[in-house]
């Protein structure tokens, strides 16, 4: 059995961060659906904020950002969590996915999650965050998890609604990962066409 | 080893004064910089080609033709000639004419151009950039080698019985470099024709380009032009020097912080650690440039970017005095001494003419080697 890797990206800005808390619980739930030894790679975008802006300006990542990008692109699955700002993902979250190659997440199983002050904004996951990953041609699992402030205190009284959503979403991501071959890095040089073919297409 | 400079030709305000040169001043300063390059003993001057502000060099062969009359030894080149939006027939004619006027002191570096709107201004589409580069160069390559060309392609009107004039000087076309920063297809193209590959690695980390250049070398050998280490490689560089390192950093920092390409982003210290940029003493420039050979192998041409980000002409000329006086002689001596005998020197018209005279025999040998 090949060990699997899950990259967990959090765009939470406060410390401690409820977005990170949600992302960690989703990672644990996903790991429970996969063989023991599944590796969790945590990526805290706050620590890379300046590097991400620099990449937007210069077109290349710093060594630390490049490591984070490689963790995401080489993982078998991705958990992407953002706080909601002005009704959508925050700028740091979007900027990180903006500096990836357009094809970097094609076919990648992704679980999306968000945090916010109230449940009124929960559909931002469906009208903003899911379309972003659709554009990137990722395979987003059906359950997206939103956690409002109130959810963190309601586990007992509301029958563990947040916990149940976390478990369901984690199980969905684990199932998709389990059906697939381990992720392999695309090699632009190995797949480059010989020149005769480039010329023949002219 | 050929050492020289390349210019983008941007009109950028000097961030320390807020003053921008006029287009006329910038064009004349490019001429002064090229003449200075010859005076201080550099081998190559290359100009960019752009068709939008804030850049002035829209007509490279006009400028290079003028420089051909003003210089005697300097190789006149481009960085880059747009193979996508220029008609390859006009490139064939313009650069053959320039080659005659300059008595062979001409080569060119082909590039695609990355500014979307420029393509439709010239009737093309950036999404077909690779296809344009491949088809247009294939035609250009034939126009310089076949006296009468019949042609039909996707991107320009067909040619029947067309002869591009003047024919190349001594029957030998100008040497061609293909420049790319991320496309394996262009490395493949350079390898297929046995042309040079120029990796302008000045704005990006080295490790990315190590793979690209390695791929070009491997494919150069695959197509039977020689061993991988015999492929013709050019590299970019970017330096700012003063006798004392601290003076260089202090003087260059405002230009770095406001530079068009990377300004307002990473710090000078981060950028120098992550890219080939060197800001310091001439010795530091020598040391850093010598590391390029360790990464990319023995190579044939090193071009430095010296005149961007609004640096005043006077400063650029001082930089060229340092480059020609203290840096280039050492680099030339070191790199020539390190290069094995079987690795070619930088391409010149004389060398290409000599090779063409023995060419038939050489090509036969190479084919036999590559198929054995």
C-alpha cells in the first residue's frame, strides 16, 4: 500500500486561527479514511504572505514558497481553507492559487472549507470558492464545510452538525484519493514533443 | 568567449530625480552605450525590439545599421527579434542587408514577445506564439539557404519562386540564437537546427534554467550536431559595480527598489541571493559570473544588462568602464582557459564561413557518428 500525502492550505490571518483549526480537523477526518501513516503537510499562507506578493511581482517563487507549492502540487489531495472577507475568499488565499501554474491542480482531489462570523455567508463556498477550483480543473468533493463562530460551541446541542459535516467531507476526500493512483509530478521535459512533430503540425 | 551587453531600450524615469529622458535622448544614449562597449573591449551589443511605450527600439536594423558604421569590431545582435509578429521574409531581407553593411558582424536572437496586444497589432494571436515561432523560423531558415523558395504555411501568404535578397554574405546566414525562459519547445527548436540557445536567466532562479539548458544540450546531441557540451549556449547577467561593495549597494538600491520588472517586490538582498543579479565590487561580479559556468557548463556568450531602471547615461558609461576594464578581461581569460578544446568558441561570421568551406565533410562525419 502506497502512503498518501494530503496538503492542507490555510489562509487564516489571526493567530490562533479558526480557519487553521477547521483545516486540521478536516485533515484528521480525511486521514481516518486512508491507511495509517498518511502524511499531512500543513501550509500556513500567513508565513508566506510577502513571498506570495513577491511572486506576483517577479514571476518566480522564493525557496520557501517553492517548497510550499511543491507540497501542494505533489500531494494526493488538497484541503483548502479560507476565512471569508467581503463575502468571498480573502486576497491571500486567491493570490496563492494565482501564482500556481494554470494546470498545477488539474485532476487534483480538493476539499474546500471556509470560516466566517455568521452562517449567512456560507454559500460563498459554492458561488466563489468552488468556481475557483473548477477553473483550475480540480476535482472538488461534494461537501464543502463552512464553520461560523457559533458552530464551534454547538457540537453538543445541535447533534454535532459541524463535526458531522467535517466527517462526511473528510470521508468523501479520502474515498476519491483512495480510488486514484498516487500523484505523480508532471515533467514538461519528459512530455515535450520532438521537433519533427512540432513542425509537422505546421 | 564572447562578452557583451544587451539593452531593453526602456524609457524609465530616474527614481532619484524623477526625470525621464526623451525618446531622442534614450535612442542617442543607446548609441553612446554601444560605442562605449566597443571602446572598452566588449564583443557584443544587442538591442531589444519592442512596439509599445515605454520602449524605443522598434526598428533594430536601423539602429544596428547606424552602429555598424560607427564601430569596427563589435558584434551587433538583438535581444530579441520578434519571430512571431515580424514577417519572416522581412527579417530575412533586413538582417541579410545588415550583415552585408556590417561585413558579417551580425547575429540575432529570436524571441516570441510576451505582450498580448502587440500580436493583434501585427495581425497575430499570442495564443499561437509557439506555432508562429516554429513556422516563421522554418521559413526564415529556408530563405537564407535556398535561392528560390516555394512556400505555403498557415500564417503568411504563400510564396512561389521567391528569392530573398540580398543573399547572405559569403553564402553564410547570420548566426541565430533562440531565446526562451520557460518553453521546452524553443529549446527543442534551437537543438533541431543546431542553433544557439540563449537563457536570459536574470530575473529568475538558476535551477529552473539549469533544466532548460540541459534539455537543449541533450536534444542538440540527439539531432546529431555534436556532443551535449558542444551546444552553443548564451546567458544573461545583471550587475552594478563600484570599487567598494557598500557604495554599489547604496547607489543602486533606489534603482532596484523602483525597477520596472521587480521593483516594489523582494529586497535587493533577497533578489541577489535568488537570481544572477550582482551588486558589489568588480571582484564580486567576477566570482558570481564564474558560477554560471558551474551551473550550465562551458558556454559561448555572456551578455550583461547595464542600462535599465532609469540609470543615467553617465553612470552606465562608468559601469562599462569597470566592466571592460576590470571584469571582462578576467572572465575572458578564465573562461577561455577552462573551456576544453572540443567545445566551440563564440560564433563569428569568419568561423561560420570557415566551417561552411569544410561543412560538407563535417556533416557527413557527424551523421555517421550520430547513427553509429
